[in-house]
C-alpha cells in the first residue's frame, strides 16, 4: 500500500469546494480521505465526497468535494492510499 498527500486546502466556516486530480491509472484502487491540520476538539471538522470520471481507456480523474462542518476556517490535507 502507498499513501501520500495530494493537495492541501483551506475552507471558510461552513464552506465547501470541489478539487480534482487527474492522470490516475484506472487499474489502481485509490481511497481518498481528508485530514484536518487545524486543531478543534469536540466535533468533526470535515466531510467529503469522491466522484470518479473515466478520462480515457487507462486513466481516471477524481472529483473531491470537501465541506467544512466547523464554525471556524479549517485547513486540511487531501490524502490518498493506493491499495493494490
């Protein structure tokens, strides 16, 4: 398994935004997850949704929508794990 950070982002309180990342081999099993770097105790900070586009015969584009659940700005890392 391989893991890494693909991007970083900051969202205002209650805001959401979509990112995309392209050129991923379609044969890979990729899991996306967001990790806050802003410390906030007592409640979740982020929610996210991942959609996938088959860009061509061998590659995918991932569309990742992240929502800030907090009442303050949140900075985060967009991380991935390749499982195969």
